[in-house]
C-alpha cells in the first residue's frame, strides 16, 4: 500500500492498494496531534485498486497523517504534506 503524491498542492492524493485482499477500509486524515479532519470508508474488490481522496478546499497547508485501517484492524499510516 502506498500514498502518492505525499506533497500535495491541489488537496488531492491517491491511495494505491497493491496485492491486498478485497476488504473494507477506513481512511482517516488527521493532524499530527490526532484531530480527525477527514474520514471515508471504501471497499476494494480487487487485489490492485486505487482510491483518490479529495480533501476540503479550506484545508490549511501543513503536515498530516493518513491512516488506512482494514476491517481486521490492520493499519498503515503515511505522512502527507499539504502545500
């Protein structure tokens, strides 16, 4: 699993689910102190899937954390810089 780009200028990024089983995922974007700014639930049906996330236009520039958790409780986290 990966997130790209990690430096975003247009408030959009994509999560690449590679070699993952079909599952339900929760995507959360939060500040570095844990304040949740965005949450979305997605279902992947294929081992390779892409999900593009559009964050609110008023999101200030800064450092954020993207957490992707599957329905089994396994979590991946990524740093995201909004410019």
